[in-house]
C-alpha cells in the first residue's frame, strides 16, 4: 500500500431508530400493500409540540414527540370501504324528527 494513497470514508447521516436517513420500510421489513407515506418515514416530522410541565408530562406525550422510524411504521395496510360515507354524502345526514319531551330550563 502506497503512503500517499488517501482513503475516503463516506459519512452516512443516521436517522431515528439507528437507520440511515432516507431509508424505506420495505428495505428492512416485508411489507404488504402499504401506501407510499408508510414506506417513507422521513416524510413525517413527529408532533414535537410545546414543552409541558414535568408534573403533567405523560409517556404518550414522550412517544408522540419522537419522529417515526422504519421500525415504528406499519408493515401492512388494510383499507376500509367508503360505501357508507359516500351514501351519506349523496342523501345527507339522518335528522331526528321525533317529539321533544325534555323540560325547558329557565335561566332567569
């Protein structure tokens, strides 16, 4: 090996979960029918939010403040039919036309 040879080391910036930034979920886990947003956790920023008083901080708040990684993204996606909602959009919401028998409360 020559003394004047330079070795280049590529520095990879690591993201949350100890994986390189820009990693896709499908590169680490077997996925099935997931939307593109689930395959790219870098698209989400986490909720962050404002600082809370330590007395009122919860573990859910701590988890929600962290950005997602490939390890926390779902690996499957099962969508539901929008048939019911589409019908409501066409004909409108149900309206109750029954008799009102509640007492009126006087605010005097």
